[in-house]
């Protein structure tokens, strides 16, 4: 079936090529060690090695959260393993992924998520919330219904399905219960999840009622209930799991095409996944999933990094991939300035230049004319990103040039000396020479302190670190810009810094010595600054720093900066 679809789509799209790879969400299930029944049986390293062998830029792992004891499959009951004892392996899961990321750094992007079980609105809800806290920094959460309140699974054996069917009395009641549980799950912890898992899972073991096959036009209460389910998903801005496991098991993709068609009409985003439990099936139907969603009208899908949605294109279109990369980085940058609860709020967009085509996709977006950038806003916070190299302004300024050893603590030493003389730095530009040295150029506020005294102090105490240090009242601003994706502004304040894998963004009191707090804190933990830009609006200062170092250490430092810092966030780019 899929081969025919792909051929037809090929003709329709006139040489447009479907991607050979998808950014998975419901990806490959990870094994969970010895205190938990394994939902995946392969070693994580073996799976990653296979993904690298196939030249995939990313691999996505997923794990089921532990369940209450009375929610177990027959095979699990036979082992006498109770899921309430599965916490050790579940808690270790993020650490195992972190170790993998360190081991394979620079070779492949590794994402991980949690498939959260719905087990009712009483203890089950409290249990699931506790599992969210244990899934440290997961990239996404899928909310799924596997078990009926009666304790029987929807995706277990045929015998169990028939038992549940008998208990409920009819096929329609069987499905009605499942839909009710889906709605209840979303209403109770829709704030905890990003994706609704396999929405028509019961078709694995029982027939789909005729009223659901025609739910778009049927007036039957069950059809109406299913329409309501989809509308709730749309209202909550959740993604729908397009899951290839159903096709592999012979019952068709989750969800069926008519469901996906309605989801497209409701502008529900979709995420993709093979939902495989064995490495031998990894990657077997990537392209088919793209063909499947395209048939419903989709040309994009979403993946997730740190709970933040990322747009992906189904076609092998280099220019569009570049644009989506920039857009995704911008969304990720802005969202990491917010607490987790606010990250789910969809931002507003403005598009300019070559990005203006996105106005058709983001219906409420505004235009920025020919300005080639993307502006992303949420509340009173905004960022603007672009892959266009910032223009070089050859303005003459009051500035301080430094050539120094490229190591942690050097800038802290320089800012310390300037602060001691009450010199306030307006902007800062850095560049590594990739030879163990770096250069910096600081513009200074006019008539502010004694710069020469600061230079004399540095030359007297750090002469082995600072190779050249010169101050001029009228010097041309150097061009340190190269190719890359740039942050142009934050909250309307000009910064223009190339995005790096780890960045610190701050809003702080604009006075001498305040930025020194941050620089000194980083120096104390040997955190190197590889680039920096400063900006200000009235009495509020802004900074953007590209850094290298341990993320946990950096977060701990940022939490201790004090009340002079109105905002201090570590931004890590996990998308590619």
C-alpha cells in the first residue's frame, strides 16, 4: 500500500523528495535494567551505534513510566514483578541518557521521552505526577491509555480484550470507555504532556464500530464523543502521535486516515514515531510515515527538545530545513527564558525576508517586510534570530581592545579591574583565535571612571595573561562576525551574537560591578566564555554569553547571582 502512495505522491509533487529520516517522538523503547519488566531488550549503545551506522542525525529513546501494581500485562503477572518496584531503573533512565550523550557527543543528537500511563483520576493521577518529577529534563511526555479501569489492557492479548468486551457489554461501550479515559487523561494532566499517544489503540484487538469509521458525519453519541476528543486535543495545543507500530502489527497506522484528516482540519500538529521495541525494526518505516501524513495534507510535523516543539519538514528541501532550524532555535531560545509552565504557551511570530512564507503556516503571524529574520514574542519577552550575518558598522567608538589567553577567568579579571575604577562596559565582543588566545573589544560608557588606572592594574598583576591591552577614545569597531545563526535582539535590545550550544541570557541592573558577579561566578568554576555581547535599555542591562562547561554547575551558579539579576537563564540547544 505505502509503495503505491509514495509513487503517487512523487508524481504529484513534481520531483519533491520525501526525507529518508524523521525526527522521532514515539521512538525506540529502552530496556530498564533488572527491577522492572523490560519494554525494550537491546542495549542502548547498540541502538545508537546502528543509528550512527545509518547516518541518522538523531535517535529518540522512550520509556514507559512505572505503573501501579494492579495495572499489569499477563506476562508481567507471570514474573511476579510489581511495577511499584520499578523506580530505581526509571530514575536511572535520565542518567543513562546523559552518559550516552557524553559518550557520543558530536556524533549524533540523542533525545529521550516518557510515555506516561493513565490509571485514573485519584491515586493514578498523583502517581503519574510523581513520575514526571522523576523524569528529569525529559524532551517530551506522551500521554497514553493502555489499561481500562477494570485492570485489563487494551493492547494485551485477544483473550483480555474479549474479557473487557464482555464486562462492558458491547463494542460501542468498549470504545466509549476508552474515549472517556482519553478525555479524562487530557483534562487531568494535559499540562504535563506534549503528545497524545496512539489515539485509536483498541483497534489492535477489537473491531472499529461503523459509527467511528464515519465519525465526521455520524450523529451517533459515540461519534460526537470522538469529535469532542479531537477538539480538546486542538484546544490544548497538543500533538497527535502518528504511530507506525499499528501498521507493523497489521491493523494500520495509529490513527486511521479519517482521524488524521480531521486532525489536519483542526490544525492539530502531528509527531511521528515507529514505536519499536527492538533494534532490528529500527528505521524500517520512516519514509512511509511521511507519505502517510502528507496524504492528509500535512507538510510539517513536530519533534521536541526540552518540552519545546520543533517544526520539521517532510520533504528533502535544504532551504526549508535551514529556515526551520533557525525558527526552532529561536523558539527554543525564547522558551528557555520562561518557567516550565509558561513554555507550553504558543508564542507570536513575525517573519521577514525569505521567512515570510511562514506567514501562511502561522496564521496569526505578522510581516517584517524585507528584513531577513524571525521575531518570536511571548508576553513582554522577545528574541529575533537570523542566519544573515549582521552588518558591520565602522563607527568610531570609545573602546578597549584586549588580546589574552583563551581560558576561564580572564574576562572576570578584566571586568574586575574596570569595576574597581567604576568603569561601566556598554558592549563586549569576543573571538577565539583557535591558537590558545582570544581577543575582546569593549565599548565603554562616556566619562565613566578611570580606564587607564584599570589598565595599569591589569598590566601589573596579569601581565602573563594579557598579551595586549589598548584603550582609545576614537577607535573603529572591529568586525568579529562570521557565518552562523545569530541572535539579533532580546526584548528589543540589540545584542547580535552567534548562537552556541550553551548560552547564558541575563537581564540585570545596569551599573558597574553587576556583570562582574556573573563573570566571577563562572570563573570560580572554570567556566570559559567563548563569546559575549552586552546591551542596555535605560537602567536595565542585557547580556548574552556563549559558554563551555558543566550545565548543572552553571545552573547552580545562576540561582545564586542575587537580586541585581532580574533574569538569568542557561539556554541549551538540543535541536539540530
